[in-house]
């Protein structure tokens, strides 16, 4: 690893000014689990590393009592998300995904913001947040801006952040009643792997008819950027959800996916697994809705 200077700003503005001062030589660091690996492998060699530690609050995931919105500061670690009872009980899709990232040591320091900004197709934090319709708040020299997370990614390892912009937080809107959600990371080994696929499904049922009021079918490692299988979602909405409906939704999602051959799996197999996992995650959503209703 090449030598670098470590800078520790105390405010967002200070961090942005430091970045501007050092231009292409600067890089932000949060938990360091992605960037340090790249530096060790000489994929990047920034001369100035700017810590976000004191710039972004490391607060527990919080839900606003009035708006019902859940805010995750970009600096929240995976372990904080995994250990949050609120996330476990009410946003299980996020808990499914984050609890399987790397190892406990990695999750203790790695942040959700770093996971999104790194923008690799296999990032486990991304798919559940897209399924939850999350938005992101960004701060930079030109001020603040916000956008839906699904529009944040522009290609493998690429995102919409302009030079020096900081991802500040992630906001999840209130969920509809009778909502269930689930994520599955599919790979060949259990630990410390990058997934061959990441599949997240969220279903909300109407109170009276129990028909599907809202569906999200989100796929990772199935295209250059994470995406929603909109055809499968449209197919589900308005239907009574049973195994046959979920199977058809899985087939549609598999057709929509753009999986390709890679060292982690051949395209035909991954496409088949999209269909299987969409069905399984849909079933898990229904089980979770049932369990929540029984507890209420
Ligand atoms: C052994 C190992 C196993 C892993 N397993 C998994 C896994 O199973 N699933 C998975 O998804 N990932 C995995 N990862 C990848 C990594 O841990 C995650 O992507 C992690 O969330 C990155 O967060 P970080 O805080 O460490 O990011 P950093 O390394 O600090 O930063 C990553 C990138 O984002 C930028 N950045 C960070 N925060 C911000 C911000 N708020 N605003 C603007 N830019 C920012 C940095 O400049 C850098 O370019 C693994 C990594 C290792 C080393």
C-alpha cells in the first residue's frame, strides 16, 4: 500500500472542502473494509484519506414517531442493524441480508453507507433497501439532494455521486400493514462469500380481500445494476397469492433478469434459481405476515 495522509474533519462542510482541496488524490473512508482492500491491492492509491467518522452520526436506526420513516445514518454499522430489535421485527428483509454479510468482525466496522457507495452488484445491503423503497440523502459542494435508491446505481461499482459528495443517510418510508419481506443470498459456500444471486421480495396484502396490494421483487447480481423485476411485480398486484402465483412470478422475474455466465455460476442455472428463490421468498413473506397477524 502506498503512503497517504489521514485527515479527520469534524463536519460535513469540512470534509467536502478537504476533498475539493485534494481533488483526484482524495478518498473518503468509513469502515474501510472495501477501500483498504483496494489500496492493499494497488487498485487505487489515494494520497489523502478523509475519515467520515466524526462527520456522520453513528446513531441507532431510528423511526420518526410522526412520519413513520426509518432513518439509517450512512455510518451505521452492519452489526448495529443486525442487533436492532426494530429492524429484526419490522424490517426482516434487511435483517436477513445484513446478518449474513462477511463475518462479525467485518460487520462490526463495515457501514451500510460504504456498502451502497461501493456499488458492487453483489452488495447485500442494496436489494432489501430497494425493496423497502428507500431513498438516499446526499451532501456535497452544491448542497443537498435526494433520490430513490433504485436510481443511485449506474453500473458495476458506479453510482451517481459526484466528486466529493457524501452519502448522508438512507430513509425508508412507512410500510403498509400486512407486509412481509424476505431476502436470500444465494451462493455456493456459507461464509465470507460473494453471492451468486441476491433475491428480495416484499408483499403487502389488503386487509379485507387479502389480495396483493403491493409487491417488490428485487434482484442483485442479475444485471449490471440492482433492479426491480417490474413485470413480476405487476403480475402479483391484485392477485390472491398462492404457490402457483408465486411460481409464475418467479418465472417472469427470471425472464426479466439479465444474468450471465461468471466464475460464480452459469447463466442458465442462475436464471432457474431466480425463479426458485422468488417463489421461496414470496412464501416466506406470507409466513411472516401470518406470524405478525397472530401476534397482534
Ligand atoms: C472479508 C470481507 C467479507 C465481505 N463480505 C461481504 C458480504 O458478504 N456482503 C457484502 O455486501 N459485502 C461484503 N464485504 C464488503 C464490505 O464489507 C461492505 O461493502 C461494507 O459495507 C463497506 O462499508 P465500509 O464502511 O467498510 O466502506 P469503506 O471501505 O470505508 O468505503 C467503501 C467506499 O465507499 C466510500 N464511502 C464510504 N462511506 C461513504 C459515504 N457515507 N459517502 C460517500 N462515500 C462513502 C469510500 O470512499 C469507498 O469508496 C466484505 C468485505 C470483506 C473484506
